[in-house]
């Protein structure tokens, strides 16, 4: 085999390794991006809805703005993403309906408890997903380091 052929094959192999490394890097970055966006979208919305309902309930007392509360409650009903969140949201809905019929401090406390449960569940989910994203980031560094070392 001539030197020119050997050189062409070597450069082709180096080019292929470089393309593979770039592809792996792009795939890993997309994976990390997916993990972080997954954390922010649904869980943040649930926290925001719960915080707004809490605020409306605290500021208004028995004469709180039902239309605003109902708006955030309906948004929460359509944003159930975590295991157990459906049950907490259903309890919140039931307690809200009971509060409208009889606005007592005990019923308001039940609503606050439901909101706290939803917020805790979503904060725990954010923490869990964040740890998963960190693990994926560490694996990405490992894979990219291994592939780079092999290419070099």
C-alpha cells in the first residue's frame, strides 16, 4: 500500500472519529436540554398556580376572588404531571367546592393543606429531576472524555 493511500485512510478515519465525537456531543447536549426543560415546564406551572391560589385565599378571606381562584384551579386540574398529584388536585377541588358552600376557617385550612401537598410534591419532583439531570451531565462528560481519548 502506498503512503498516499495510507495517509488518505488515516485522515478518513480521523474525520470519521471527529464526526462521531461531534454527533455524540450534540446528542448529549440535547439530552441535557430535554432534562432541564422537563424540570421547568410542568412543575413550575403547578407551583405558580398553587402560589397564586394561596395568595388569593389569604388576601380575600371568606370574600376572596372566586373567579381568579377558579381560573388557577382549572389550570392546575389540566396540569397534573406527577404521580399522586391527581389525588391532591382532586382533594383541592372537593375542598374548594365545600368552602364555597360554607366558608369556614377549617375549610380554608384544608385548602391550604391541599395546596401545600401539591407544592411539596412538585418541589420534590424538581429536586428528583434535577438530580437526574446532574447524573446525565456527569455521564455526558464521561462519554465525551472517553470518546475524545479514543479519537486522540
